């Protein structure tokens, strides 16, 4: 099937720079796969910004069609999992990394990468959540598997104005938790974070302490961290005994210099959150939660819808720390 379509295309230039172009492609150019999807919406994540800027740790081979999230309608499926017209979500696996991604009007992927769109969600709402919401939900799910409970005390969320952070605040609040939100944008984001359900807003310095102390006074029952580095170290040192700290970001640093004291003295649990290769049954379960018990009433308040032509400018804003909430791309 040969169908012309529009896509964002990233190409590496002889001088080592990466050029962003919106051009017309053809579905014949897409990689092999059993499922062809007409993409209706995508979203922008930090990983997308890295890929678009040529980060070889995310995308090895260029030219490339980025976009780690996609939702749309099935055009054809060579297996029995889906029928033409079915609405599906594709997030994670290799989508948008080294496989042509959702910032194009068509994708072709293995059918096992897709999950049915829950009846309670619109396609736009699925992309307001996207990988960011899925990551936040997986983090909470892992914490609760490890006996985290609202009665234990407040949960700290770092990078709270970002995609994962803002959705973590809202999902935690919806699940009945007291939420402390950390941000470097207190002056401009306080009302936004309160509207999502944050009970307290603190500056990023409150969770990025420069101290040689191996343990700190307990200040939270657990945390969802999108920052990494010394911030993650601080979260562990100040977590109450047997609390859970879920790590799902590296904006500050991918390195972690810490002692074992939080683990062997306080029994704190450090949980890694990796969403790309989650088993498909886990993905279905998490999307069901996001459409049901963890559904965010104020979901549309955190979105900004842009066109494909606006992606480049928005990515630059994201890399400069000037973006908050969720960016949905309409295709």
C-alpha cells in the first residue's frame, strides 16, 4: 500500500548538525511491520527532544522520523489482533527511536506494540497522557506493589511542571495521596500545580541539598523523581523508613553518587521505572487505570495542542526549560 503522507524528518548534515524538515513521504518508505496506523495525534516528550536534536544515545541512525507516542486508526493488520478502523495506542518499544515514529501521519510497527484505545478515552486524551502519563502511572503502580499507601504520608514529585511530573502530581492526587511538588518555576507555576492537586509547592533547592550527611530527617513517605543526580540522592536520604522512591528521569544528571545508608538503615526502596519494554498486559492494565480509577478530571487543563509545523520551535522551548504541562501534536 503506497500512501503519501506528511512527517517531521531529521537528517544529519556533513558538518554534524541536525536539520529538521517537514516533507512528504510514502508509506512504502516505512519499515516492515504487520500493523499500519494512520496517526491522529502524537505528543512531545523529553526523549523526543533529544532524538530531534540528534542524541545518538536515543537514535542511532539518521535520517529519521521521530515521535515515541502515537494514537490513531488501523489501516491494515496482517495478523488477527486488530481490524481496519480500530483505534490503537502505540507507545514505547522502539517507536520514534530507530523506528519511524508518531511525528508523521503514518507508522508501521509490529502489531504486538499496539494496545486498544480504552472506550473511556478519546484519542486526544490518550496523547495528553502519552508516555509521560504512562511513566507516572507505572511509577505509582510499582510503589503501591511495594506497599505505598496514602496513609503513609506525602509523596514528593520533582520536576513537577514537566510532562511526567505534572501528570504524576495529578495521578497521585486522584489516587488519594498528599502531594508535595518541587519546581524551579514557583513564581509562574504555583497555581498550575495547585490546580493539579499539589498540596504544597517547594523550590528545587529543597530537594537538591549540598550536604555530606549520609541520612537526613525524614520529610516524605516516597517520591517520584524525574530529575536524577543529586536530587535523587537527596530524596533517598530524606525518605522515611520503608518508603519508595521511583526514578524515571535524568534532567539534572544520569549519575548517582550515594551511600547505602538509606537502604540498609531505613529500608528505603529505589525503584527503576522503564516504560519502553513493559509487557503488553502491563500496558493494557495501566491504560485501563488511566481511563478509570486514576483518570484525571482536569486533564485538558494541562494540554497544549500544536501542529507538526510548530514542533521544532516547541522542542527548543522544551530544551530551554520554558515548557510545562503536556504538548499534543495534531496530525
